[in-house]
């Protein structure tokens, strides 16, 4: 497989010579449809790879080359050419960016759009025209093995980050959002039946999908699981009523691979358009149409949806600009490094007793020997090795990155930490310690034959917890760097270390970026996209082998607000090497009608000595609502950069519809005439928020 050479994808004669209007796209699609036989139409609705070969390719080297669906040489219709994600392009040897959860921690939509542009270029340069890596499943529980593939636990944050990726990718290729819907368990993904009422679905588990479709996403991938008793790939309410009718989605729905549907008739009637990655059940469609069990009109509708997007994206990008040299280019390497820098979340940075100053950033003017401890420090650990695996041309480990950055300024020793006594000795002999601990694809990720899957525990291993305590006792100048895909419980050791950095899975440039942050050439600006609990008692019920589970209205920070419990680290929390002060929250018109926008602004000042970035977060609540509401929910955010001493006024304009609830009886969104609370700050913690009130009349 590795000897194959990628070839750029060109739409060729299928691309129009002049831009087409929406009406002209529809006319061309109908014209092509009218020239097809029934068999040719059905051929558009599944992967082109023969089944046995497709299974072999999935096992040997999943998606190393584009996976085709719906080619028609007679009419000159190119196939959908599938590439997976979301860490980057799964095909060939592409740029490996940080996992989505890490990028979610950046809260930087402009950065995410740039990553999307790079991914779109690399898909196109390597023969693809379709990127199925916009994963926006909501993180209900941090034990979910594929939590790393999504952006976090909050619907608004998820929607904005996903929409940014769609914007970037679709400058070059089609983007697919997945998995629709309520897919946030791994081990039981093929069998679990998620039970959820409609208000919970509409307000918690669906709005981020709607946000990405409003951004113009070309395609949606259905989920493996059942929703209220029906497989998502067969789900008429989900795919036809909500997605295609109520939301007006004009694109096409593809199945998740191999087990995404279980029966041809139910899938097509339910609203699925393409079975991937090969024809398994849809081979029966011809006979079903001939017997009158499936209307040919539904076949036609699916084909039109597919052709519509192919014609639309045949006009996107400059076909002469894509070439393999753009893949993992210096520019994309630099982008991966920047993304990794901005993904890290500084959770703790206490003053050291000896100096009275925070441990980080490490000062090479005073620190001449650094001990790097922990086996993960020398492991190329970019996350899951399932369908999201990116075959990067290289991976910089934490140890390599730190040694390259330090150079001759200090000595960097390494101890894998397997022997705790040896680790203590290495720590005692050093001026400072960087201890790397966490997970790999073996503990969390796609469930493949007893590897990966949902996590059994949210703590570190017992050995790693003992190692941290022992090393911190030996050297109080110890910073712990965590690697993982979502929340980690730190209660057994957190108070014993002065500095703690959440390092996620940082991609191919992760080691360089980590050194940048530890040594201070980059200022950490990440904020948690999911709450870090003190115990599992603060989280929803989770059974990784469940056949049925209820998803209710509460999870994450909203559940802790209801419980009136405090997490270890709050949603939206993250420290910096500088300090920010927020003042003067201002609402020029605190009374508005349901069809108006709420205006608010706040002053943000960098009161420290370093340039830094801050994320200003806006939450709202409605205490006197006629229906049950969350205490607060994120409704807007903005990331800004400030020089030392600089003050910036950050303004928001929020439509009143953002404060609506879904009324189940009328099946409509209601902007309630009521009194509301507004909180603006730099995390969801009460002490980090400034409150104001407004009214909708």
C-alpha cells in the first residue's frame, strides 16, 4: 500500500465552464437523471468497491486510498471519493493535526477554519473529493472511547467549531458531518438503543448538526445506534422528517460503514441515500422496485441529492492548483504546531515555595537539568488507531521536542517510570521534572477486538498515580502533562503537584508544541471543552455494554449546576502565563422583543507581562421560565489576543431566538416572554462570571 502514489482529483469535463446558479444545478441534475436506467440510478446509491475486496482493504489499510461510490463512466459522472478524518486526511501520509477534542479546547473558530482549508487541500491533492471528518457528536460522558473525535460537551460550542471546519473544508471538497445522531458510546454502538424525548433531542443532541447544515455541509453520515427503537440508518423521523423536511437539507445521507444499515427497504424508506463502503443490502433495491415495494421516485430523489452536490462541488476550488507537494507541507506542519500550542489547557500553575513564582514556564536561565519521566514521553502518541488514524510522515514526541528546544542550554534526561525508585532518583537529580502520563489507543478509541473502546476508568492507572506522588515528593518542581481524549480524574494526586497541563493527543507536531508551552515561547490559551469531574458520581449513568440507555436533559456542567456540585476543573476553564481582568459588562438595551437581538459588551484587559489570548464566554439562564431550564447554557464566545496592558471591548450580538426552548406540544421553538440572566466571563465557574439581567417582552 505505501508504494502507491497519490494523484490529485480533478472534476474534468464534469466541471462547468461557467458558474451555475442553484436552478441550473438542479436542471443539470435532472437532465442526468433522465438519461439513467434504473440500474444506473441504483449504482449511484452505494460504494463501488466489490464487497470482498472492500472488506480486505478495510482490514489491511483502511482508507489508504479514496473509497469510491457512484461512478458512471457512460455519462461522465465522477464518484464520491471518500476520505475519513477528523485528525486530518486518513489517506496516504498526511498532516496529523491534534484530535478534535484538543482543537475544541482552542475555542478558536478562525484557526479551525484554517485547519479545514488545509484538510480540504490535502484531500483534493490526494485524489479525494469528500471529507467525512466533521465529527460533532456531543460528549455525554467522558468514558466514551471516541470522545477525542468530537469537540466537547456543549451544543453551541460544538456547532460553532464544526461549522468552522465545514467552512474551511468546503472551499475545496464536500464535507460530511457525523454521526446522526446520539452516537456517544463505542463498545455497544452496533446494538444500543438510545432513549430520548424530543425536547432533549432538539435542544441538546441535534442543534449542532443544524448549525453545520446551515453552514452548507454537503452530506450527513447516519449513526450505528438505535434511537427510540429504530436504527438511525432507517430512521424516518430523524432522516426524512427532521433532516430533509423540517431543516430543508438538500444534500445526501451516507451510512456508517458496513453495519450502518440492516435492511435495504427500511433504509431507503427511512431516508438513507448511499450505503457505504460497498453494496451489501442495496443490491436488493432493483428487485424491490420491480416488485413495487420501494417507489422508484425515492430512488430518483436520492440520486438527485447526490448529483446536486457533485455538480455544486465541481465548481469549487481551482482544479490546477492541487498537487501532492501540498500534503504535510511546511505551512501545514506549522499549522499543526500552532494548533497544538493553542489546544493545551493549563489547569494548575501554583507558586513554588522556594521562589514564590509559578513553576511554568520553565526558566532555562535557572534550570540546567530537566528530568522527563513517563513512558508516554517517548511514544508517538497521536490517539486512536481505528478509522480516524492519520499516517503522519513523522511524529514529534514530548521527549524529542523538549530536547530539540533546550539544545545545549540544559541537560534533558529520561526515565520511563516503570521503576518508581529509579524515577524518584532521576527527579532528585534534576532542577525540574516533566512527567508525562495518560492513555493511548489501547485504553480509549474505536473498539477493535478488545483494543480501545470505552474507558473502564477515568483515573490514571494505579501505577501512574503512585509514580506522580513519588516523583512530586522527590522534586517539588514537577509539572504533570496529561495525554488523553477527554476528562481525567486527578483527585488522588492533583494537590501534590504545582503544575498540571492537559496535553490531549496533539498530533505530529505535538512534541514541539509542548516544548513551546513548557518553555514559554508559546502562552497557553486553551479552555476545557468538557468538565473535569472530581468523581464519576457527578456524571450521568454510563454502561459501556448497555443495550438500552436514556439520554436526558442533563450532562456535563449543566448536570453539576443542577446537583450544585463543584468539578475539579470547570467547563471553559484554563489558565495563562498572563492575567486577564474583565470589567464593565454593558447591555445598552436590556429589554428586547422576540424578533430582536441582544447587544452586550465587556472590557477585557491583559494585566500581566506577556501577550496572551483569552476566550470570552457568554452564558444565559431563565430562572422564572414556565418550563424546566438549565441553570445556564453557553450562547456565545469569542477568542481575542491582547498585548500586556491592552484593553479591548468585546461585543456580542445575540438573536433572541438563541434563548428559545422547544415546545413539544406545538413542535415549535418558543422565545419566552420572561426575565433572563446573562453571565459573561472566562469560564463557567461562578467566580469567573459577571452577571447582568435582561428581559424579553
